[in-house]
């Protein structure tokens, strides 16, 4: 058996696999995109079977590059897009409907109905999350209400529910499990006890038999044997984490106050709050950060932004004004500013700190003089402005100041984006050397579970390019003016008379 760990990062738009050696350096990798389905406004769907096929494909390709067989790995880690909901038949393993993606807002009527009863307040008290279409519970409730025969089959014990980690583990191991980080995002788990709450299940008519077993984020070899992967005899899944918690681990944020921001399809700021959950009064989420094998759970506060990188994808795929996402930097750099243009990318409403499902994407300040370059620059600025809003909420909740922001994720390859982020925040932004911290975190947790590394203090830093620091260039007057104009644009995105 080689001293190597494979990690899967199953994201919103693609699936990646990286094989790491004992020094946490890449020795093999592969990535493939999967389809996005937008049947009608507010709907975002994936094909669970396609995601499983992509997972097998990238695992095989990464192992081929590393010149290893599955059975030679010490363990396999899984990081996954969170909240995305899959329901499948317990007997044949076939999904009964497409996966409902975390961005999907079709269950807004269920949210409104539940809030009208006053039950949403109790849900937030138990779970640490405000009730919204973001969480899995309303997506599952929608399936039970709207998919023919689903409710009866669920009550008969025929159906399984899970987030993407559960789906992949079912296919790989035949076990119906999820870890504490993913369970904490369903709005069905008690944040204090780390167990499913019957009090939350009953109002939605969700039978407990549908739910997976909750396990730790890192696991011992043999607990989840990979019986569904060819050549995987002896291989086990030894880590499961939601993708943003995995990035927190990948950045080695193991101490209270450690923070990271990951820029992907959306952006997610997480701050480690230690062994006790902190309840937010400023629109943030209280969530489980991780629970390593044999240890207590650590918690985090999270500021979730629905749309950052996907705004750039929209420029590419829907508007066709750039050929690749990377082109956004070059195009945006051709103009010195947005000339008063603001873009609020509320494609799925606004998440933290606003939680306004009625918000809709808008462009304000548009004149005949504006070009596609101004719109591209406004899309990059929108990532920075939204991040400012969640950082301000974190600082208010924790009564501290974040002096610098450590960032990772694919969008951080864009230097202009990070310079604008520093300008908007008025504080330094540091890009880490190894950007793919989500898959790295899954590898760290898997290696800890498999015994490749003994403790978090032993985790090695992978080789990568040097860190880069971006220093603010706007003066205070300019920053405050731009922030005021941004917040006026946000207010206009709300669906109010």
C-alpha cells in the first residue's frame, strides 16, 4: 500500500480528483464538468447518475496519472457541494427525480408556509440556520409533495434521502451515511446534540427511515469499504466533509478566530468558533466546522454568498461576452472603473446577510457609454462587495476585526478580482499558495482517518506558488462612496413596490 490519499471534490459545476503523497503534494489529478439543468426560473438541477459517472472517471484518471491502483491508496476523502438534495430508491439505487441543487428556489412556497406558522424560529434555534430554500429540508419536502408516489414510498421505507456525499457513499460503499458537516446543513439536525431531530421531521412529514446515519468527518479504514469501485478492494472512504468546511480544514483553520473565504460558484466565508456554536444575530449561519475521529465537533460561523464565480459563468454562457472565465480579468482591466455601473447578481435571491429570496439580479447606473468591459468589471466588484457585507456581519457577531482575509478557490486566480476585493474591504487580501484547498481539506481529513498523519499539527503544506498579498489602493472617501452606491443597488434588487 502506497502512502497516498485520493480526494474527490464534487462541486456545483465539476468533479475533481487529486491524489496526494505523504507530503501533501499532488501526484495525480483530473477534473470534468457536468451538466446544469435550468428547467424554469428558479430551478437548478443535476443528474445524480452523471455525477457518479464523473466521480468514477476522475478517480480513474487521477490514479492513472499517479500510477496507482485504488487498492494501493491509504484512504479516499469526499468533499461535496452542500444542501443539494437527492432522493433514491433503496432497492435499486435509482434516483426518483433530478438532484435539486443548493441554488434552487422552487421550494419558496414551503418556506413561506412554514414561516407563517412561526415554526421557522424554532428551526433556527435548533439548527443555527435561518429557514430558506437554501437548506435541504424544503427541497426534500418539495419532492415528497410534488413527485408522484414519493410520499407513500417514503412512508413505506422504500426511499433514501441524502446530500451528494450520501449519494456518492451509497454508490461507493453501499452504506447510507452522511457526516456532521453535511447533516448540519439539512436543517434536520440538532446543532447541539449532532443527532436528527424528530421535532423538525414531523411538520414536514419526513419519515426518519429516509435519513442517513450521521458519522464523523474522518473515519477509520474499514468503516466505509469501497465495494462499489472496481479495483477498490481494501480501499475505504476515510473522510466526508461539506466543501466549505473542507476548505476550512485545507487552510488549516483549527483555532478559534481562524477564517477563510473560498470563491467558487458562490463564495463562503467561514470562521472557526471552537467547541461551542455561536448564534448569529446578523444573518450568518451557525454550522459544524468538522469533527475529526475521536474528537469533539468544532463549530463555525458562515457567511454564504450564492453567486460570485457563477456571475462570470453567466457572462460566458448566457451573454457570450467572454470565451472563458479567465477572459474576464483581461476584459475588465481595459477600463479603469465601472463608470457608475453596479451589478447585483441575485440569480437565486440574496443569501447572507440579507436572506431575501425575493431579490432579483439587477444592473443599475447603465448608460449608452457602457461596454461589456464595464459589465465584466462590475461582476468582479460584486464578489468583493458581497464579501464586505458578510465580513461586516462576522465582525459584528464576534466583536472582533478581521485584519486580513485569506482566500482560495478557482476565482482567486484572477488578480484583478483580488485587488478589487482588497480595495473594497480596505484590508489586505492574501492568496494562498495552493488554491484548491477544498480537495486538500478532504485529503487531510482522509489522511488523519487513515493514520497517514497523526494529528493536525503534523499536516504538511503542499508545494505551490508563493502566497501573494493584495494591498488596498482606494482611499476611505472613495471606498465609502462606492459602498453606499452598492447598498443602494442591493435595495433596488428587492421585490418591493
